[in-house]
């Protein structure tokens, strides 16, 4: 189960590799863009279904609900999962 042990008892575990996916999501009060990290063999929905109470995002921009005004830019942010109204990969967005 564990990769190896150090003499002092420290446990080294395998690294879980993930790929960043550019996403846009809406909470009850903000629109957020950033990178959500997904395991290579899973879909975005798989990762959401198995996620903890909070989702980690990187390279984040937080905007008002209309998406017109940028309120914050952050390198890292966590979002409470039950506050997410919708989420989509930005590569699948098509302006109409």
C-alpha cells in the first residue's frame, strides 16, 4: 500500500498525477474561472462525484454573477461543493 518508509517512520506515498482542466463555474453569488485538477483516467463529473466538501481550483478569477467585473484573482482557492450551481469545461463553451 505505501511506497516506502523512512528510518524515522515517515511514510512516503505514491504521487497521484492529475491534469488541469480549465473550467467555469457559478456559485450562488459569483462566477469563477480556473483550473480544476482531474485524474487522467476520469471525467470531470467523476471527480465531482467523488470530491470532498471543498473543490480545489488554481489560477482563479472570481467575477460578479454577470461575469462582467473581476473581483479577485488568486493562485489557489477552494469552493464549497454544495454552493456550486453549475460547472463546465471552458473548451466546451460556444458563444451564441
